[in-house]
C-alpha cells in the first residue's frame, strides 16, 4: 500500500518542475481568452476606426465600379489597376488588421507572461502514431473540450437568439424603413448584440481560465518518490549549494549596505576594518552593529558613510574588537559599553555643534578597550 501511494501523483509540482515545463513551452493556455480578447479588440477597433474604414470602403467601391474608357480598350491595364485597388484595400484596413494581430500575439501573455521556446517546434514522430491519435480523440480532455464547445454554443447562441427575439419588432421594422434610417438602426442592433455576446464570452472566459490553470497543475503533479528524488538531486548538487550560499551572502551584503546610511557612526582601523554602529535609546538595550567588513568591504562601508554624511571615527583597537567579537545585527559586548558610549557621546556633541555652533568637541583618543578583546593586543609578540 505504501509503494502504491508513493507512485500516485498527489503532490503539487515543485518550482523546478514548473520551470522545466515552462522551458519546454508547456504552459496553461486558454483559447477562449485569446478569442475574447481578439473579438473585444475587433469591436473596439471598429468603434474607433469604423467611420474611416467605411469612408475608405465607399471610396474604393466607387473607384472599383467606375468604368474607365481606357480599361475597356486596353486590357493590359486591368491587372495593374486590380493590383492598385488591392493595395489601397490593404492600406485602408492595415491599422485594423495590425491591431488584431497585436492582440492575438500578446493576449497569451495575460496568463503566462513572456515565453519563447523552440522545443514545441521540434519534430515529434510520436504524435504521428494513429493509436495515440485515436486515444486522444476519446480521452477525457477531448470529452471536456466537446462539453465546452456545446456549452459555448448554447451560451452564445442563446444570447444571440434572446437579443434577436427581444428586438424582433425593430428587426422586422428595418424592412420597411428607408436605407438612410435602416442602416443606423441596424448598426445599433448589431452593437447591442455584440455587447451581449461579449458578456456571454466573458462568462466563458471566467470559467475556462481557472479550469485550464487547474488542468495544467494537475498534469504536472508529482509522486512522493519524484519529490524525494528531486530534493535529493537538488540538495546534493554542490553547484546548487554553492549558488544558494552565494545568493544568500549577496542578499545579506545588500541588506547590510542599505543599513549604513541609518548608522550613527562608523568606527575604522582606519583601513583594514570598518564597523557601523546604531543606537536608539527607546528601542535598543545597547548599540547594535549594522555593518562590518575588512579590506575592500571596509572601504565600501567608508565610501557609503561619506556619501550619506555618517561620522567616521578612527579608533583601531575598538574597530578590531568590534569586528572580531560582534555579530552583524547583534548588540555589542558589555565590556565595550564604556568605549562605545564615549564614541556616541562625541558623535552627538559633534552633531549639536554642527547645528548650533559653539565649542567643537574633543575627539576621543584613549578609548578603554580591554586587551583581551583586541586581536592585535592579544596576539603574542
């Protein structure tokens, strides 16, 4: 029983399988959504460009049906004239056709975003197998497509029939009206019918899109054995592990660099180490290390601090002790409270001096840093 349960596809697809499926061009698709968007764009295009298209069509009909005496006696001019009229027809309807083409190309992006893959274009001779083709014809998916087609026909046809029946008197009245009046009335009826049918199509899309997403996720479901195997392959791959650690270090470094502008002071070695401290009396029990680094990273910390006017204090013993014994985001050790307090007092006095003037504070020099915390002092001679 346990082996059977392991072989049943009951688990949701992993991100790795979803990515591979996307690379293979296998994504959820809704034909109803594309059809709805193209029809909607066509209706909107006719609404906006209908007047210009109508005038252009009337002009082309007038030119095409006008008898030219030269064409009657010079048949060799017929083909150039036909080519000229065809080009004018194409240019007249080109904006409308271009709009439909754009919508047809980009409407799938609403479900899947941008996707470009050559794998669906590769030849697959398995699809030529007649037995598999017959199997697909009588599959549950084909049955569902048949049910959808019948339902769509019922909804769209029912709405169309209802619109015609509801406006039957207006439709019958078109026959007795003059052309000048019947054409606007007929256009009005067509637009109302189009709007009603589009609402029906919208209902179909609202049902089909979640269904296609569900079916796609169902196809990609995994067995428990596949999940375990994928986890083993992913976790056991040293390149993946190295990449994850590299990404984690980079994310931590970015967070650290973004915290430097909020620091109260940066203590330096002056070139080998740099440690940024922050203290909030109401929210912190003790000053906290928001950034630290050595060599190139220390130089970067000093550069960012200078750009954001964060005070930089050269205190080599304190900088070495903070870099050695303080973790990023942690409070400083109690043994360094006094030294850091003198540094912060100097920073606050310096800030007040810049704002109000007066006597400039004296730069602290002999900071009380215990020798056992200073790596340089604790190093045997």
